[in-house]
C-alpha cells in the first residue's frame, strides 16, 4: 500500500512540476487555474493541451501551452521564426469567430519560457484520436487510448470541417493552407473544430471581386514548424507555387482518406527531396488505383477521388461537399440541427423535439450524452420549451449510469423540479416527471430526493388538475418502496387523505383509496390502525366504488401477515363500521356478498382468538385453584386471596364448572389438613361444611313456589305472577299421548307469538292469564330448561333446554269457541312511558279468510296457508325463522325488495367516472 501511495505521489509531483515549469510566470496563470496535461495538437503537435478553469467564474477551459525548450536546438533566428509563425496562427484564430473554428477564450500570452492561450474545453486533437501520440503525457490518458470514432461522429465531423472551409472560402476569402489532422481539434462535446492558421493566406483582391491568393515558395531549409505539413498539401503548392480554395479541398480529401485509414495520409513524402516526391505523387494521382481508396465508404469514394484530383477545377468546392448524400445520415442531420437551434423559432423547435425520441436510440451513447444532452439542457432556460425537451432528457438519463446522471443531468434538472410558471407548462412538467418517477428515485441521491423530488410529488397531489391527481395516485404505489418511511408517514399519507376528503371527483376519491390499499404493506401496523382505519369513517360519500374501496383497505389490513387488526379493534370499530356500510342501498348483491365474506372472516378470527384466550385463562385458574387447595399452608392468613366468584358458585351448586359443564360426578376435593388449622379455622370450616350439606340435601324448588319480588308497579307484578302461573300449568301438562321432541341444547326460541297455539291436555288451549285462548311461546334469549336435578332451582345451568311446546301435535277437533282474535290490549298499558308505534293487538296473527276449521281460525292462519314471509328460508346464522322479519307481520317482503336498477342519488356532489370500478381490482379481485 505504501509503495502505491509513493508511486501516486511521484506521479502527481511530476505532473505538477511539468505544469509549473511550462507556465510559470505566464500571465495566463493570473486568471486561470491550469490542470493536468490531457492532449496535444497544432502544427507539428507542438502545443500541449491542459485542462483548466477560470478563477473568477469557475468556467472550464483548455490551456494551450508551447514550451520554448522544445526549440532549444535551433539557432536564435530560427527560434524567432518559429515563435512568429505560432503567434501569427493564434492571432488569426483569435480574430475569427465561427462555430466550426476553435473558440479562443483568452488571447495568446508570452513569457520567457512559454506561449499560452485559452480556448473552449477540449478533448483531444483528431491526430491523437487516430493514434498519433507525440507530445502526450506519460502514462497515456486512457480515454484517448481507447477512443474510437463512431460512423455518425466521422460523418458529422467531416461535414463540420466542410462547413468551416466554406466559411473561410466564401465568408472570409481565406485559404487555410495547412488543413491536417493535428489542426483539427475535438472539443469536449465531440465537435470538430479547425485551428492552426499559421500558414493561412488571405485574398489580395477586394471582397467583392474574385479572390486571388499569393503563395510562398517552398523553402526546405526552414525549420519544420515554419512549414505546412507536406503530406496534406496540394501538388500545385510545390510544383507551380500557386494556391486557391481548391488547394484546401485537396487537403480535405487527404483528411478524409486518413480518417478511414487509421490516420495515414494518401502518400508518404520525403521531406528532404520534396520536389521529387511530389512529382511521383502527381503521376500516382493521375492514374489512381482503386485499392488506394478501398477503405473509404463507397457512397463517398467518388467524391474523395475528385477531391484528390490533380486538376484544381475538378475538385468540388466546400459548399458542394456539404450537400453530398453521404452527409444525409439521420444522426448527422440531427447533430447539424442541434448546432443551428439558435436560428429556429419555438414552433420549429417543438416539432423537432417531439420526433427526437425516435432518433436517440439509434445514436451512440457517447454522442447522445456529450453532444445532444448539453444542447437539450441549455433549452431549460426557455420555459415554454421545457415540456418538449424534458422527455428527451429523461430518456437519456435512463441510459446513463448513476454517476453520469448525478454529474451531467441532475444539476440541470433541479431547477425544473421547482418550476411552477407558466401554469400550463408546469402541469405538463409534473405529468412527465410522475411518469418517470421510478427513474428519478432510483438515480437521484437521497438528499436531493428529499429536497427536490418528493416536494414535487406533494405538489402534484395538491394540484387543481384532476388528471394530475389521478396520475399521481396511480403512480405512487409503483415507487412507494423507494420513499423513506418518515416522508411517507408525515408528508405523503396526510396529503393522500386530504385529497380523498376534499376532492369533488369520484375518480380521485376512489384512486386515493386504491393508492392507500396498495401502499399498506410499506406502513407500520399501528400507524395503519391509528391513522388509516379511523380515516375511513370520515369519508363522506357512499358511492358503491367508494364503499368497495373502504372494504378493500379493511380486507388488506385484516389479511396482510405484517399488519392485521386486533380483536378489540375488530369488535369495537371495524365490524360496526363494516356492518353499517354493508346495508347501504347503493350496493348490489355481489358487493353485499363481498362485505359479508370479510365480516364473517373477521368474526371467525375474533371468536377463535378470544376463545383461545379464555381457555388459557381457565386453565390458569384451574391450576391456581388446585395449588391453593392442595397446599393451603403455603399462604399466610394475611395473604390469602378471597375465593373467586366461580369457586363460590361451584361450592354452592356443585354441578357446574366455569364452562357450564357438570362437575357433580367428579370426586370430592381433598379436605384441608385439620392438624395445621387453628381452632377458629376448624370451627369456621365445620360450619361451612354443614351449610353445604344442607344445600345438597335440600329438595329442588318447584317454579310455582317462587314468589316474585314485590314492586310498586302493580301492572308488572300482575304480569309476572301470571307468567309464573302459566309456567306451572305448563309443567303439569300431560304429554302421555303426544310425541315429545328431544330437547335442543342452547336453541334460540322465537320470542313473538306463533301461529300455532299452545295446547293443554286433550288438545285444549292453554290460558296465559290474560286472554282465554292465546298461544304462548316461551321467550328465547339463548336459554332453555332441562329436567330438575340436584342444586338450587332444580339444577338450572347457564345453558338449559326447553321442550318445544310449539311442536306438539295439534288436535284438529272442533272446539266450541268463537272465531276471535286474541286481545292483547292488557300488555299495551305496560309501555306507557314509550308507547310503541304498533300496538300488540296489531302484532297478533289475523284470521285468514276462507278457512273452514274453527280451531285454526281462532288462533290465526291455517297450518298450510303461508303468510308472505313464511316461504322465506330461516334467518341468518341458522336462527329459526320465528324471530326477525318472518315473525313481524308488519314487515312485508315488498317493502324490502330491491327496486329495479336505477341511478343512485349523488349524495355528496361527486362526479362519477366510468373507470372507477376497474381501479378496485388490485385490492379485492
């Protein structure tokens, strides 16, 4: 590890020393920070290129440095010639301004040791990219070593050079004079730029006349840096000492050949015998072999052959080259359009941006990220264009790594997250961001999510546009797992609840419930119970879709293994709420059945849990009781706990346990050890045993001996006495000739009068103490009677059985009684404080017309004649039909039949949506 650190330290020290020695004392360093050596370029690759930044604005630049030590081997006058040539080239470049020429940010500065100037950020020279690595740092930069040109980059780069030459020839009336690979620079975004105007020639004629260029004769004795690159020069430079714009076009042909041939020019020139080399080259060009151009693409091969023609007039000019079909590639045209965007109006731009997503997948990632992306993000300042630019930026972000996204895209997106004006554009931006929210939350750092992304989501939930709210609610579940829990709990959920309660759109309300149901799994159990479930009771509307959404949340919470609803909450809040919703008139049969399924599941689980709890409690009580009985000496007199109510009852009755099971046959409990008791304890124990013996030997008390408690209400007293007397008479009935049904344990008996009267011996009607011929059926509160046994009141237990007197075989013989409905007006006077709306006389069964049996006519409808409700099956849960609507004649079925389907009333001004019910499928199928 230490050796690696030392190596890194030595490398940094060497680079720093390199830079310091190169630019020390140069005025450029006053305004710019000079970084590392990244490339080389210019005539003879003599300029070292460093990256740098402007101190005042932190603007990124490239610093070109020429170290004078490179020419120490020359004589002073030669040094001066080289310096003058380099200065002339930079000064000419500084004066020229065009997108296809390298842009100078700071003019040339000279110091004792170097020349330096600053330009736009640069990647490398075309010569470096194609494998010429002279004057480059050691070790070689990896990005240059591995750089490969894509076809679209090559095509558009050559098009850019052609456009640059067209500017020089037509606009400036200038010949470049040294167009070659080292004088073509690739900037940071990959654009090809022209530099190296050391040997440029301007026209001697006025601007409106035909340009005329004066060419200098080749001087082989000058230093190489004072001469153009002969491998790229047109033959007329050397052989006829003449030049014009066509000479640059020959140089362009050689550049095109070199680009497709790994940087090799058409001919190698012997610089020591330049004239002989060019003469031989001229002959080869006159009879050009097809193999010479075999690596050049076929669609541009003929144009390159024309550019390399010996005759200048045959060569195409720069304007013609920009229009050849080779440059009509979709990628090249797209890049060209980006370079001319500043000339377009908003309508043209919007049309272009709409079609761009179809083109981006066809372009290389490097071209998209470093060429197209900067042009797109620069449009964010034009607020009207943001909705058109943003989809393309996010499409590029999908292909970027997280590091590239944070470095290249996020800084430009941050202001867009907060954009709220103009309103229409802001709404479109929200929609676009919501559709790509998973991308943003995946690649954006947590701090930026909290500060920029989530506030935008909150703003969408509060937006006045129903469309935005719906989209936001539909999308939130797709990225809910990426939101931190505090933000979801404290910011997101309250806004969803607010949107649900305050909206006037049914779709928004239902989507809010669906959204909550889908993100329940990411919430804490007690947060759901304390915040979500109580919120459901605040929802004002009762549309079927809303009710099913509420049911879905209850169902998800109840059935989710992570959540669940405690039985206390089920019993006191959830079930009462669901039961009240289930009978809403807006629900259809299927929806009602869905409610009942959930309600039954909740009841079953609540019953199972509570039963388990009680069984465990009973086992603990039994264990504690057996320990106390078997070890009475373990507790002191002061610490003995009083006997429980259950134990006291068992001591008295001896026949029932905690669960109502008989314990009379069980073995007697072991008696306490009398030797360990005091005299007072022995006396008290003997007295208790004596009292218990008396109770056990006591005869069962017949019901008729019980006297009702005296009360000031004489009417109630008379009714109670009559009821008891009636019970006595029932017990004395002779059932010898009647089939007696088996006692039903714990069956609920109908409390309303039955249409079948109670019969005495020989089929005589039984009197109930008030009316002479009225059927009376014992009230059922889940308690019956059983045969008398040992214990108080004949051993009545918590669960008893009663003979079904209503099922006795009726004697169909005629009884000489008048066909008269029983009079129950005596009972009406008991309810004086709150008189019922329907009198008890109205509740008695009425005689059915057309019956011929006096017995049946006296007590109600014939046995085989059904009332409107008798054909209905038994009530819910297996309860006999004697209780409920079947026993109430004023509940007629037609009053409760569901009318034909009709539009439900709009109870709270809610706007209906056709797609509402479809949103519920994710919650409950």
